[in-house]
């Protein structure tokens, strides 16, 4: 069978790699390594289809060093043993390892001594953040390089190269079709090549038009794996956009989560936001989020999009206050650092001299509640972002005056 276009288009030289100029440009680190004929163990991480494997293969091909490609998930311990024996025969070998974050302990224990003595030079590739997902023993022996997202212009350049190559004979591609493919690819060059190839072979006359592309795929690709960093990045951006009162960004990230059909994450995050970021500025928001979740569960997707949109706009444009959250955090900090004391005798279970506030005018009576050594501690500091909390602040101040 014919190799896929994405594989055929893979560059053999660093200078031909698209994007990643912060690593590959003139005078940059990987470019200089090639010029100096030297490789170190490294980890390349970033989203799918942005050149991790391409860069790794280009480096070893350009330097002409022996190498083997392994996958941490697919290849077993025996495969690793074979590669190590080959490395001994060659007096050194580069191992390109995909999905390196899935390298289990047995394989790590096998590799580590050879990484240490230089017999194996490891180039690992992963979509996961190595600082979170890769074993420290492996990570400490590797330089870590983050690859940047490819721009739409980068993708267009790759598509134009493919059209000018000999791999798609007599192809005629409309500019609008290539632009649509680039937009649909979500920064994934491999996906863009695949879509171009399908469009080419789907056409009866080898013409790639906008209509052909739309007929194949009208849904954009984006990196969102529920078990990996892409998912948590979107969740984080969703909360930070609402916290920052950017309603348009909030709706965009909501759409990303809806597209992934990840209602559970939306529910959890909206509930957190209602209490952490909005809190006392708009205390009705918690019950309203619960009501929204109940409505979504009752009607399901796609109609659940409607109450979610209403709720997210409301959350984003609501006044914000984290005063309750920070107040409790300060109290917890005191407890964790040992800044605490005994419960005053008159409010213990066996108290005799406890004054019952409901027996006094306005439901208040002056008495000590905090332990002696933190008697003047103030954890709650009201914000003036909403009328509700300003009213709370007035009550707070009045109680403090009566307590003196």
C-alpha cells in the first residue's frame, strides 16, 4: 500500500521543518547541535501534528547516527533489550521514543544505566507536560524543549509544498480550499495533509475545491484529550475567562467543552466558580448553577447548550468576590502553622457561663470566641464589588464596634 502523504512529506533535514524557529532557526539550540555534530538526551513536547517526530528523525538523519524508534506503550521489554544489544554493537545509539510519558518502571529501570553511561541517547516525544507526567529519573537526564503551536500560515506552507510535490499528481487546489483545510486542521499539520489527500482522491478530476473539502469534513480539529493536559488547559481557561469577566472567551471555552461533550467538567467548574470567584458578591449564583445543572440533565444535549450559555454569561458578568475563599484559606494557614489555641471555656460543650445571643437585644452579646493567643485575628476582609457584600461589611463593622 502507498504510504500516506503525511509520511511522504516528512522532511529529512532540519532546515525543511515547518515552524519551531525558536529551536530550529539560525543560531538556535537544535540548529547549533546539528552544526556541532552533537546530540544530548532530550524530550520534545507539544500538541499532536506540530513536528515532534519530524524534528527527532531529521536530527538523526542529518547527523547520520544509528537510531531506532520505539513506542513506550506498544513495544515490550524484549524490544528494549534488543535495542540495547544493538547499541552495544554500534558503541552507541539514539532511541526515538514516542509516548514517553507512558514508560513503565521496568522499562525505565532497563534504560537508566545506559542513559547514564551514554550508550543510549534518548529523544522522547509526548503531548503531555513532562514536568507532570514523566518520571523524574528520566526527566533529570534529559533536556526539555517545548514545541509551539503551528500557525495557519505554517499549515498553508505545508499544504502548498504538498501540492507542488510529485506525490499528488496533477493536483489542482483552490486557495480557498487550502485555507479551509488549514483552518479545519487546528494547527495539526499531519491532519491537514490527511485531509488534503482525502480531498484529492475524493475528487473525480483531481481538483480540490472548497465544496469537496466541506463535503469531507466541516468540523475543526482541536486538541482536547480528557485524560491529558489539553483538557485541563481548556478547563483552566474556562474558569479564568469567567473570573476575568470576559464573556466572549467564556463562551468560546464553553463551546470547546460542549464540542467534547464533557458536561461533567462544565458542571463541576461552574459550581466551583459560583463559590470561589463570585461567592458573597452574588450568593444566589450557587443555587442558580444547581438549577442550570438540573435543567441540563433533564433535557440533555444538544438543548442543554441553551441553559449553559445563559449560566456562563451570567457567571462572567456577575460581580466577583473571593473574600470567603481567602478568609478560610487564612484560617487554615494558621492551623497548619500551629498558630492556634484552646477553645475558650465559656463556649465549650460543658460551658457554664455561656451567654446565649438570642436572649439579648439584636441577637448579639459581647463575648470571646477565638482562642486567647489569636483573639484579635481577622480572616474575613469584605470586598466592595457588590451591594450584597457592602451590606455584609456594614454588619461586620457594627458587630466589631459592639465587641470592643
